[in-house]
């Protein structure tokens, strides 16, 4: 049986269409839309006490109104790991802005390189439900935790802070983000009350 030339053409066209659809379908299946990282995958918590930053560019600006590419700087924070605070100093370079913790707010974090680099999720300005990752290069301050004392940043052994956390049921690593206030509590006795 002899095939008609037009059927051969149609079959070749059909095969091309099928091939294009398969290639596009496979290519689009690997295309991902930029999303905020999932905070559930960040099991640690970081309380950022203070930081200093400066705007930087990875290239020479061509015009005075060129925006910087990222912020870089350094700061002090506590890492909550195994329900205990650990003081550390950090340097950072982030495309999103850095922010200090307000009140009892801690930020989700996870180890990127254990003991060296923490990936922290910070809220994006103007987008309260959107988080942006930022890498912190950490250097631990051995056997200390940071806290506020008389309106200034202080450091001391973590045991009194752990006792305060247990007494006030404050465990941000395990979902208890708001401490239970007790009779007699004041701003002077609250280690997470930043100076106003």
C-alpha cells in the first residue's frame, strides 16, 4: 500500500508538534517561580540585638542615582539552639535589608555551614508575609549570651537567661514566641526589652 505524500507531511508535522510540546513541557516542569523560602525548614531561631550596615555595589556606579546592590555590615545576636541562647558576632552581605529584633521577635534560621554560616529569614520591607534569606558569617562568643540590661547590650553566662526563659515559658525555637508575664516583672528585669 502506497502512502500519500500529504499524509507523510502531516505525520512529520504531528511528530514535530509532539516533540515541541514534550520539550516545552519538560522545560517548564523545571521552571520555578521565585518564592519565599519555607520557614518550617528553618528550625533554629536568631534574636538580632544590633547591627551596623553600609550600602555596597558589586560594580562601579554609572550614574549618581544608581542603587546599591546589597547591604553589608556586622552585628551581635543570640542563636537559640537546643532551647539555649548562644551569643555570636556576625558579618553579613544581603540583598534585602537587615533588621534588628523588636520585642520578642526572633527570625527563623538554619545552618548552611555548621558553626560558620547561618542562613536567616528576614522580613522584606513592605511585604510582611514575605521573607528573604540572608547569610550570616558567625563567630561565637564562648559560654555567653547577649541580653539587654539597664538599656544597654550586655553579655553574661546563659544560665540566668535560660532560667528566665523557663520561668516565663519563652522558647522561640519550639514555637513559644511570647513570654508569659509574671507579677513583679518590669522592663528592668526583661532581658529582651530593648531600650526605647
